[in-house]
C-alpha cells in the first residue's frame, strides 16, 4: 500500500464523492432527525436546568444559587410543595436546605443534603445541578470538604425522556450511514461503472482503494458523530472517550461496509441487505427506546458495544472503568471483522492480481 | 533488433471446466503493433486481463518488459497503459480531472493534461464534465488516459468500436504515434480492416487457441486466395462474373482463354482479406 496513492484516492472521494446523494444523505439525515427530535421533545436550544429550593433556615446558599445564570431557580415554602413540583416535572431537582445547613457546612467536615430528582429529567440537567450545588457548598465552606447529596427519585423513573431514548438511535444511525453505507456504495459504484478496473491497472492496489474508502467512512462518521453529540449536548462529559468510541464504532461500520461493497453486485441488493441487516445493527437501540426491555438482550448484538459506552459516558456520567469491558469486546469484534476484510482483500487481490 | 515487450508462454486460464485460454504463446516486440483478432468468447479479453495483471494465469507465464506479471505486478502496471472497450471514466469529473487523477496515481511529478487533450482532439473541452461528452469524445479521452504515463506497453481493447470515421481515424493516428515513440501495442479488435491497416502482425484466436500468427501480408500469402475478377458480356447483353485464381500453373492459359472467348467488360485483381482467412481457418466469422 502507498500512503501517497491512498491520499490521492481519499481526495477524490471527498472532492467528487461528496456530490453523491448517499454522501449528502449521510450528512443531512442525522442532522435532520436530530433537529426534529429536539423540536418535538423540546430540548432544541435547551432551557436551563430547573432547580427547586426549600430554604428552611435562610441559607446563604440560596441567594448564591439564584444569582447563577446557568440555572433556573424556584423557591418553595414547604416539603409537600417541592415534592409535588418534582413529581410533576416543574423542576428537574428539588433541594432541601435544613435550618442549620450553613452552620453545618462551615463547622462540620461533611455536608449532608437531600435532593428530590424528577425521574424523567435529562441526565445532563441532574449532573449540572449536582455539580453546581457541590461547588457552591465548597465555596461557602472555604475548603474542599466532602458533600453528600442523598437523591430521592420522584415520578416515573422508567419514563426516560425521549431525547435520551432516541440519542442512541441517532448516534448509531450517524455512525453507520457514514461508516457503512458510504464505503459500500462507493465500492459498488466503482464496480458497476467499471472504474475499479481502470484503477487496478495502474500501480494502485485493491488495498489502497479499500484504505481510502475506509478512511473516508471513518472520518465522516467520526465528524458527524461528534456533531450529533454536540448538538444534543451530550459530548461534554468525556470528549476523549466519546471520540474513541466513535472511532471504534466507525471502524466496525467501515469493515462491514467494505465487506458488503466488495461482495454485493448492485445498489438494489445492498439496500435489501441494509433493510434486513438493519434489524441486527439497530436492535440494541430498542432497549434504550423502551427501557422495559431487559438490557441483557442488547448484549447479543455487536452494535450494543458501540452504543452502551456512548450512553454510559454521555447520559449516565460514566467514565473509563464503567465502559472498559464493553470497549475491549468492541475491539475484539473489530479485530474479527478486520480478519474477514483482510481475507476478502487477499482473495480479491489474487483475482485481480 | 527490438527486444520483446510482451512475452506469453503457454498461457492458460479456465473458468471452472470452461477453458478460456488454452496454452497460448506469443511475443510482441517494442515498437510493434500486434492485432489480436477473434470472435466473442475466443479468449481475447481473458488474455488481455492476464497480460495486464487483472487475472492470474492458471498455467504458463506472462512477462512484460522481462518482468513476471504476477510477481511484479505493481512495477509492471507502472509501465503499461490500458484502454478498455467499455467506457469507465469518472463521468462526474471533468476530462482534465480524470487525467490528473491517473497521473497522480502513476506518481507523475509533471504532467501536461491540456497538451494530451489537444493530442486527442479535445482541446478546449478539458473542464467540461465527462458526462456531457459524446461517445467518440469519451473514447478519445479513454485513449488519452491510457497514455498518461507514456507507457512502454499499450493495451487497447476495441478502441474504435462504434465510433464515427473521424474519431476512429484520430485514435488510429495516436496508436501509430505511440508505436513511433517505441511502445509495444497490443490491440484487440473485431475490425479486420483496422487490424490490417495498423498491425505489424496479427494473431487469430479461436476457442482459446491462437490459430494463426503472422504479418497480414504473410497470412494473405499463406492462406489467402488471390484472383482476377472479371465481368463479361454475354450474347444476350447480360453481365456475368468470371474468376481466375492466380498463382496456379494454369492461370496464364485461363487468362488467354478469357480474353479470346469472352467479351471482357471489366477486370481487376482481388486479394484475400483477413476476414476471408479467418473464416477459412476457423470456419466461422468474427461475430
């Protein structure tokens, strides 16, 4: 393989392949769906996290919270009112500051607070509120003292917001449209138009062609994946790990795309396979769409190992230890697929060599 | 003496049980045009693919410029140019973009695409998308693409098929220019007249085998029938054809007798065509 020839072919893919309708579809479709979901489920240009406060003893923290632009704060006068507000979703989180809260913050080593959390609130809103309160408590205490916030979930915990439920589907679709469909259609296009034959009678090898198309798929799926996570405000938590997951997901998509591209004759067959195989690829998203479905079912499907770590990182405040096992399984799956791609490449090279 | 640019030894290929190419051997020298003739299914394209490294021979060996095609395929491909029968250009790209792409794939540092387009009669159309081109223009661009790297061996598969006379002539001129530059040209064609006109030697292929290989002149000498064709006027005033085969002991007497006994209206000599010879050798036509 030659890096120079791969870069020449990659340039051709981006300059001229971008006029291809699949290329445009791979960019437009995830953005459009993301926009529609945000508009329908109400977090497009999202409102700030809403915090309810019950201030029993005139805590100094309450005015500090009210001054913050990043939160919408509402004060309640008794415990029933704040619990009702959380249950109905009027606020994402309700915090109770007891009568002696300030003195216990300043005197004791550990601060204990009770927070009521609306079961359907967005994960990122919960995280923002918790982190903000913790920082303010430490500011008031004047030291890095430990803060324990006991959370009590109110409302229907199973009713995860639709934004959160649909995000795995949108991310997976983004990764697979760019990573799978684009290299596959590009290879089939080269075969049906016979331009592949023209390329392989130059010093260009099948390996160069595979590499260029694969790189194009990974770059596009990574770029679009990051964009979709950013638009859905789900990229902030662990950007490096999320990028790693998108790259690994892109590699899996590209490997499947190249296998399909070289073995499928025409677009009709490809789209038939896409429709049928799509059930396997997209099956794991059902466990997020309908949380009643047992989560273990997702583990049967290879794409679960792409999407579960992304959900853990972007929605559940997870970090490397939470996703490590799934990442290693995904790497294993990618290596198996790579073996298949290399086998097909060798066979194709023998045929075309 | 020119050295061999293409050397095929006992080249064989079969698709399952079907033998497409059956132990064929031939050489093509530098600055030589070899016409490769045969009907559909004769094995021309399979031979073409084995020589250009697209198919690995099941038996035998193909060498280009003394390099084994299967072992040094990348080096070989840097030295060859291939023009396919079917148009396989990037149609959404312009002509100049097509040529530049291939020049970069061949690793050329300097390349004048405009000069090449001028050579094939496409000057001024270089920035137009190929999809707007006529069939003749596309074919000329295909030929241009095949000589981007100034190949030492040029493979042309039916380069003038279905083209108007002007486009065909333009392509023939380029083939002759490439031979003059020193390239060996491997030309597969159905067009016997074209092969006769261009080729230094021709090979007839039938059912996977080469049934004859020589210069067109020698083939005509060896297998052709030279004759005198005459039209004579009968007593009724009607015209009838007469034919006298040349190169026979009784030819002279037959000519004397013709003029003595008949009223000769027209007379001309006729040489066998490659097509006649092909039919004689294979018992079938080219299509």
